């Protein structure tokens, strides 16, 4: 099946907001697919936006990062909304009373919600299965998602049996190696748990489909995010070890990361197993075609993370403690994306071309024809004005941001600048003394020639450093920020709508 060619909107002046689902306000400890998500779509419509950009929707594991998932396809069950399950009669008020989801409304307590959500979802699953029509719906869902659902559910059920330890730490070597007799035994032994994980995926995909339909009907498009790598502790490593650089125990012989950069003098050691690109090429890149196709079932536009890794990737010994001693190795290059285009068509893809971008990476981006990214915090920190991320060096075929989830919010970034840099930024943006920094830089962002401008919700809300989403090369304390409902004022909405109209980025479909 081929997709239609890139929609015209990718080449028109448009804008959107970066806001992950987990950061939405709500009652149950973490943002979800409930009413707040629908309210957010309404906010985007009201302010003339075209895009809602989110982070990966896949399951999260150690460190709570959406870029380290148990599955490249399965959805994060933390995003399932309890109120919607209650409306369906799958939960009762008593199931949610006196449950501690965390005292702070502006932070996610992942340890707490990991513990309290599981028994609540189990009650919803049991009630769901008590209805014969629901069981028929589940069978249809299993058929539709047969390429991944059974493997994922079995992986999670077995993992839970081993105390949620990583795949490489499983005590039973037979099931680690997927011995057929062991698989049959665990399928029988863990039948109820396996069904639980399948039903939770049904909840996830049903709720997400309804939310995305609501957004699309209002001409809001979803920009999704696909990490380049999968986790070592994942169903893909368990079921498809031949696609990765692993030893016989499925431990990575080489892992991913990046060399020393602005975030870490030791480099960033991500720990993901590296791909055996020769093995992928021998299959005609079938797994990548499958992964891209599945992604476009969830999103309207796809941002591919760490695009540099397809031209060259940083390879680190699997036993290393830091990333700086790695080596650059050649990636699959254009042959991968040529195959994807020949199979799936010309898709609306954004390339995250940040970091160590050299001539080879730039050539790959040019060959693919995807828009890259411009980060104004990088460009405006250079008072020479020569940075490729400087606003005046943006090009139409690009997506401009003040910063991504890995960068400081704009207020924190500005406070850390030197006096000379602040003077340059103020002059560049023609900022008046009484004008908030966030508004000045948002004006600059929306005024660039980049076809798409994406503003982080924290910057729209004029928030401080505590709202930062992620500090690269650190574990713990990340991915926790949540917006409080009262944060979004009418003044914020009016300013965003005003600059969207002023710089001709309004969603013409909603005019």
C-alpha cells in the first residue's frame, strides 16, 4: 500500500505546538487521552494552529523516557484515560476513590503511577471481558494487529513474571531463546496476564483513534515522533535478534550514543543496541518499511529522531561506561529511504538533523528531500550571526523551533546567556524593556521563513526552568512536567493567535 504524496500543507506557512500527552492536566497523575486532550485540540483550533506535535506514544521503561520503550509499536498504557473507561462502565467511582496519584499537579510521579494504575486497569479489563460483544471486538483487534500484539503481550507477561527485570536478566534461558516448548508452557501458564496486556492495548488504540479523529476533523494534524533505536529490553530484541548487534544472550555487543557535545563532556551513552544494517539490507529493509507504515497509522506527519544515525552512527562497546571512546560507522544511507519511498510513497517526514551534522548527513537529507530542523536557541546564542540556526539563516524547507524537549525553556535559556548575548538577543528581536522574553522570541520564531514553526507549550505559557522536559545524559527527574489548567490564560491564547495571523501562519482550513 502506498501513501499519497506529501500534502501541500508541508510547504505552506503554518505553525503548531509541541506538547506531549503526559504533560496535559488531569485528575489521575499523568496526562491522558481524556477531556484535557480534547480541550487542547480546541485550544489549537482557537489559536489558528495546524499541528500538534507530541513525543513517542510507545511504552516507557527504565528512566521513564519515551525514547526507551519495551516495543516499537505498542502504546503507553499510562495514557489510557480512566474517565473514559468509567463512561463505558468499565470502571466505577469506588475504583478511583482514595487512590493517591500524587500530590503535585505539575509533575508526574512515575514510580507511584506505575504502582497504582495496574490494579485499576485490571478491574477495567475484567469487566471488559465479561461482555461477549467486547470479546468479539478484542478478537477483531487481535486480527488487525496480529503482526505485533501477541509477541508484545507475551513479552510483557513473561517480563512481569520475572519481577519486571530486563530481558537479559531473565532466569529461564529457554524462554530467553524463545524455545518452542518454553513458549507453549508460558502461554498456558500466563494466559490471563497475556490477555490483560492485549486488552490494555485495545483501550490505548481505541482512545487514541478517537482523539486523533477529533483533531483531524478540526483540521489539526498530529506530528508524531519515531526514535531511531529501540531498547535493549524490548520485544524486538527478543523476537528479532538477527536485526541487532547482540551476543548469544541478547546482550548488545555495541550500543548507541553520541560523542562529547554541549550536553556532556563524556558524550551521551544511550545504551540502545545498534542495528546490523547488513542484515536489514538483505531483507530489503522490511522491518523499517513495516515500522514506518505502523507509525503512519498513528500520526499524520512523522519526525524521525537522530537522522544523523542513518548516514553515520556512533558505535560504543557494549561494556563501556561512557560514550566518548566510540567510533563513527557508516549507516544505510539513502538506500533505506529510497526503498521506503518506492514501497510506501513520498511521505510527510521531518528529519531531526541536529548534533554532529557533517557533509555526509547533509547530503542524505538533500537526497531524501525531507525538511530538517532549526533551533533558534542555538542560532541566537551565537552573536556573530553565522550559525546555521540563526533565524535569518532559516530556509523555507525546514521546521523551526525555539528549542526541543531536550533544550532549556526560553526563559531559562535567556537567563543563562552572557550580558553580551542578552544584548544581542534583545537587539535582534527588537525587544522592548517591558516585553517578556518568551513573547519576543516567539515573534522571531513565527517570523522566520521556515514553512513550519513549532512553539513549545512551556514557552507559550512563559514558564521557568522547572518546566523543562528532559536533561540529556541524565536519568531520573525527566519527562515529569505537567501543565496546570490555570496556566493557560486568555492572554496567552490571544498572543499566540495574534502572531499566527500576523506572520501568516493561520490554519486556512479553520478560517
